């Protein structure tokens, strides 16, 4: 299996994903292929090639196609709706790994670890915050902005998979999204069976740990090894050389607004001593403070551009205790108040 045919080559070192991710969108427009093919062409994608599930396509093009497809369908929650139609086999080896897992915890761990087989420049992580757990989904490519349809599709798919593989009654306690409030938040809450919050630091499902380690089935260790080998063959190699600053940013994104973002906590998650982390970042010409501030400023600019998010929501997403602290921080970055910045826009 080491000599893969061209159609199963690893993803290139650019933000990319397997064309199988577009299958739900193509299926939705199966009776009007001309309309969706026009969208594909608009974003530089060949309709014939994207029907090969192993074809590699640029991540930004995929995100934009999904947004345009929702507009074309006249459905503001198309992504979340399509996520509820997913079957395990539709996700290839990642879906099969979850389906073969004995417990929800092992299923989520394997699913998150195998995500790189389908999509690069993306993190999916399980995090504990107090008595609760969350699994987050975040695109970490610096010039690729997460968009609503993909975020809603990804979390809806994950909720659907948990219900299929383990418990049809499963529901999160809350659902978080980075983007501004949806025009049909009520439909999203019906799909997820939980309150939905917008303007958060990352897309995530928040849930209680009860039942996480309940044994639903005996695992077939041999079959799981075969699937994991296939995942490894499809997966990425470049993440092993990921810069320390990028690894730190991934942890910051996951935790911001949910738990303390400090040197000991970040170092612990990365399996490093705080001083080693500090020295490693300094060698790359940065620091934890600079990374946190840069990320906060980046998402603040994005959120301030959307009048549907209040300044209080923006402050909360950035991990500030209240709007006043955010106001002072933003004025320190830019020399102007966030309210004036919003008025200027």
C-alpha cells in the first residue's frame, strides 16, 4: 500500500481537501446539475473531476461553493441540513472508524485524528472545560476564513454520526459557531436539539461527559488497524513539521473564551515545560502574548464588520471578562474605540 495510485495521493501542502466533501452538495442538486456546475466553474473546479471522491480541491474554493450552493437553494441552513443526511460510508475511513469504535470517546478521538485524511489546515480537538467537554472544529490556515455553511455542516455531521453509531437520543448542551447569527437560528436549534450561540471563538459541540465511556460494542481490532492504515496512507505528512507558533495558535483558538489561555496551560496541552515553550516561541520571533493578541485582533476585525454581533458578544468570543476590558484592549491596538471602528465601516 506504500505506492499509492495518483488518485489517492496525499494532499498537497496547501489548504486542500478531498472532493468527497462536496458529494452532499452535488447530490442535493442531482436534478439540476447545470446550476451547481455553474457554481463549480465559477470557483475554478471541473465538475467531472470533483465527482472523483479522491480528487484534491482547494479548501477556499470548497468553502465558497458551499456558500453559493446555500444561496442557490434559498436555504440559509443548507449545510446543517445536509449534515443530517450523512451516512458513515459517505465519510470514507473517518466515518468507518467512528462506526467501529466501542465508546463515544474513542469514536470522537479517532474521528478527530483522522480528519487530515479528508481536509488539511484544519483542527478538530476534544477539550475539557470544568465539568463539561467540547469538540471543536477550526480552520487554521491564516488566509482562509471559516464560513457558515461548512462550519454548520461539519458539526451537524458529527452530531449525526454520534447518533447513528451510539445513541439516537444524543444531544449536545450547546452548539457554538464563529459566524454571526443565522437568519434561521430556530432551525439550527431544531437540528442540533440544543441552544446555538454565535460569535464564538471556535465552532464546537459542548456536551456532558456522562455516557462517554459506555461500551456500545466490542471493537474489531484487526478491522480498525486496516482502516487506520488506509487513513495513514491518505493523510498528510507536513503537519509533523508544523511551526511551534502554529501549534500554539491552534490551542489558543480552541480555548479562547472557554478556559484560561496562559503559558502553563498551553505548555501542558503541548506536552512541554513552560520555559521550553517560551524559548521555542522566542526562537521563532514571537511570544504567547503576541499570538493571543494577534488572534484576538484578527477575529475582532471580522466580528466588528458584522452589525448583528453586539460588542458584548465580540468581547465574549475574544475571552474578555466584559466589554470594558475589550474596549480598552482594542483602543490600545488601533488607537480608536471599537464602536467608532464599526461606525466607520
